[in-house]
C-alpha cells in the first residue's frame, strides 16, 4: 500500500501482504486530498487519486 498527499509529497509505504485489511499507513496532509495505491490479489494495481479531501 502506498499513500501520499495529492501533490505527490509525503509518500509512505507498507509493503506487507494482507488478506483483509491493509495498513495502518499515515501521511500528514492538512487541507489537502490524498492519493492511495494498492495491489489486490489478482495483481491488479488500484489507484485512488484525490480522495478524503
């Protein structure tokens, strides 16, 4: 799992494998949106940009 501020800064990663819940991974982003990226079991990369605004 990768999480970062919407501007690309503050990137934090957690490269462990999880079966039902990933994290915790935190990034400080007051007043900004965040980007989240992870890989689901079929090795499909899922990216969510500008969320939790």
